[in-house]
C-alpha cells in the first residue's frame, strides 16, 4: 500500500496555527535584530510555541505529558520554522534529544521537555550523520564523564544534555544537567545566525546512565536518522519561502517599464526551481511518513530526502539572493539568513553527497 503524502486536515490546521503564531511573533526584522544580539535564540517565542501550540511535546507520548503525535506532524512544524528561519531550539530538543530519550525508555525526563519549561540537546556534533561510528570523545568511569564535544546544535540554551560516552563495559547514553559543576558550554561563531552551535567540555561531571551497550547505539542511530529525515522538511520550508519571496519581488520590481518577472529567462529559472521544490516536497513527506509508521524503507527514504532537499534549499536561497539584485546582498534583507541556514542545514546530519553514497548499498547500486 502506497503512502498518502497529502497533508491531512489535522496537519493543515497545525500548519495554519504555527504559521499564524510565527507571523505575529517572528517577523524578519526581529529575527535580523536578534541575530546581532548576545542571545540569538528567541526563548519567549519558544515558550509561546510550547504553551499555546504544544509543539515541544508533539512527539512525546500522552502518558509522558505530550501530544502523542508522530513524525508527520513534527515535519509540518519544521516546514514552518524553516519558512520563518525561527531561532528556537526545536531541532535539538523536540527532535534529536526527545527521540534519543524515547529510544532509551527515559520517559520520566520527557514531561518538562514536552511542556517547554526545559530544553535538551543531543551532545553530538551537528554534522554527525546516521550510520556514523559511536562517538568516542567522552569517557565514563565511576559515574563521571570527561571529554569534549564540538559544534552541538542548541546546546547553549539546553538545560539537559544527552551525552554519548564510552564506559568500561561499552557505549552508553548519559543524562547531564547543564548547570552541573564541571560542565562548560562555549558558544561558537556559527554560519547560521539563527541556530548557533556550542562546544561542550565535561570535567568529571556526575551523570545518570540512560542506556548501556544493549540500547545506546540503536537509540543514537534512531535519533540521527529521525533528525536527518525531518530536517528535510525544514529545508523544504526554506526553499518555499525563498521561491515565494522571489516570485513576489519579481512581480513588483520593474525594469524597462516591465515587471522583471515578465522576462523569459527569469521565468525559466523560477519554473525550474518550482519543479525541484515539488519534488523535494514529495521526498520530505515520504521520509516523514516512513519515520511515522516505522517503515523498513525509512533509511532509504531519509537518504533520498536529504540528497534532494539539502541541495535544493541552498540553490533556492542562492537564487533568492541573486534575483533580488542589490537589496538581496544587504544585511537589511533577510535573504542572507535563509542562505546561511540552508548551507548549515546542508552540512547537518550528513551532506547530500554522504546520503547519496549511503543510498547506494540499500538500493543495490555500486558505491
């Protein structure tokens, strides 16, 4: 039976609610101003999204205080967050860390994350791809963690850190309070101004073991696969904003007494971009559906979605900057925010080239 890639009525209602709230609380001018500040995250917006719409706990089961929704609903939220370049820790907390905690069976840590009163981060470099070796940067001995991890998404505002570490008996996942003695979180200069990364240093930090060798590797891989698959929906949202904004600008901007959009060369460029965006939507939706249903095709669907959507988002953002002419090159126009997020997303959780190579084996093609 083929997957239904159309948006359900519930998903459309969720989209409308998230888009309306972001339209009021996340205008481009405010995002630009925040990017220059000491705190690029909009934690007030995050609290509003969690309290009014429950997006922080979408993927959390009802018995742990969440909405009990699935990957398809989470993907819809990510589309809108990408469309607004929203500076909130949704990917790190509601997707990566929450998926890892669910896979570990650590349900007691989820209610506060679902409420949005606390946030979490999965302590792996943002560039870590599904299928990567278990991290060895942190060691665990006698309940204490030592090591350093670089470029963690959303770590600078996390209250709880889910840390992969090597213990004497093998790999494990550990929960660390960000405020604990011995924890150092240093924000790094990031290309994406709306999703900063941070380095984490652990110097003999007490930690709670969530999973041992029997579950930790699988839990981490599930989190990375889910994150990569759903990130495709954020990349789709970026591309859709760039396309819609560029079309609107070319309809309004005039040259030689004609709208720029009437020139055939520009029509062809936008038509090509529209066709690629439609294809990306199908790929992202299929990946989300496979993750929601636990399909055995999930790994293939995620690799296809990332192969296509990662490259498309960058191309759409580049076209947006170029076709806006001079204004597109300025700091005052938000186009650069989308280009930077698109490029950072292209590197996150595996590059398109990595996913194409990973796709070769499952579909029976030479690497």
